[in-house]
């Protein structure tokens, strides 16, 4: 069995790295800004859609056991098409990771290191992910297995300890700015389930491929609960987050935690956990990018690529002149990138490949009959 094979729980944690990274920053605030008091209703609505999409992905992969989206692209359109799709995913991963890294680093600078050049904060993360990926993919997946459950429990803890600050009436009016805004325009919030993109690359990595359905549904279910708790905490505690540009709003919520005289000002603990989770996200996305590049170029040794991809992320993250530009990418461009690539392009490839496979099967039966 390949050393890169991962278990069911590890696969679920890999999918959750994306949602955790975005939730740390401004994802809950963006949902609140667009949906207002209908945020929770909108999340329930898009969660149902995300569950359906994840199940559809599982069903579409059933006819291609052991293959990922890059392999299926080759079956559908040949090597040139495979290289184009692989390049699109690499660019998507690198740009997304770079802009998110810049936003997170700017948040770190504002909170703790106002006098530090942004280059040094970004460089520390790059060194960490290069070192982690030099070890093995198993090292990253095992780290996810430790860090991500802590992050998930932390959001439950944050929700529970802030309950005394809640104003439940902020959920009204339930439909917010109307049915159209909540159920039609609000469909764009499906990008919050961007972790689904990893499902397209998991089949060859799984120790138990037959559990793909379980991985898909559980990961989306946990994502939905995590998002609901995050958004509910901000909605019920901070009404002003709906209209203001706060950096890392969940961080501000941690300042309200008080557990006696000895457990106050716990935001530093949360920030440490989030830093580890963010490093896991960067390490995971770099590893997938390197793996895709290796597959489309057929190179034998991918170790040197880790440093190259690390430097690419470093360079791209330093391109924006300021925090506003990187945040603008996350707020206005990234959601549509997720929808275009994870929910349209990749799904279209799977559907067309299945249709081609079915047509080929019918043709084979007809040929045999005649």
C-alpha cells in the first residue's frame, strides 16, 4: 500500500482545512453582510444544496474507481485537455492560498506585530509549509488529524461561552431582505463549501475508497455545523459586524470569554490554534498543487518542486499593495472562482465523462450483439 494512502477521518479533516481557513478570516462576516438576519436560514438552505452536490460527486466517481479529476480529464479529452485542467487547478490553488495568506498575515500584523514587515510574517508560513511537505504527505494529514478537531471544538466552546452575550432577536426578520436575496442571490454563498474541491482528488489517496460517500457527506455536514456556529456567534453578539470592516471578527468574539478569574483574555490561545490550522491549510493545498503538477508533467521526483511552489505562493502573496486588495479578492473574486471551478468545471467534466462512458458501453453492447 502506498505511503500516501490516508484514512477516512484524515480525508474528512483535509476537506475541512479550507472552510476553517476562510472562517478564521472574513467568511462569516461576508455572509452576515449580504444576508443580514437571514444568515442562518441561508446557511441551512445552501447546506442542503452542498450535501446534494457532494452526493452527486460521489455517484459520478463510482464509474471511475481509483481515478481523480485529472485522470478523468485525460479519459474525456486526452493529454492536452488533462494538462489544461491540471493547470487550471494549480493556478486556482496557488492564487487562493496566496491571497488568503496575505490576508491572514495582515491580520497578524494588525493584532500582534504592527512594526514587523509583512514579508517576514509571510515568509515564516512559507518556511513552515516547505518543511512540512518535505517530510511526507502523511505528516500533513496526521497534523490535520490533531489540529482540526481542536479547531472544531474551539468554535463550539466559543459559541457556548458567548451565549450569555446573545441577543436572539437579531434573527428577525427571518427572511432578512426578502426571499430573492435569501434564496436566489444567496446561492453564491455555496462557495463557503469550497472544501468540496478536494473530493475530486481523494479517490486515489484513500485506504478505503468504498467510504467515499461517507467522507463526502460527513465533511459537508461538519462544515455546515461549523459555519452555523460561527455565523450565529457573530449574529447574536455583534450586530455591528454586519456593516463594518472588522479584521478577523471571530477573534473579537474570543475577548468576551470569561471563565472565572484565572481564565480571561483567551484570544491568544484561539489565535495559536488558528495559526496551526492555517499552516495545515497551506501545507495541504501546496501538496495537492505539487501532486497535480507531477501528474501532468510525469516527473519522478517532486521534492524540489515544494520549494518552488512555496516561493510562488510567497511572491503572489506579496503582489497586493495592501490588505484591502487581498481582502477584496477573498470577498468578491474567490466565491465566483469556487463556483466556476469546483461546482461548474469539475462537475461538468465528471458528467461528460460519465455520459461518454455510458455511450461507449452501449456501443460495445451493440457491437457484440451484431
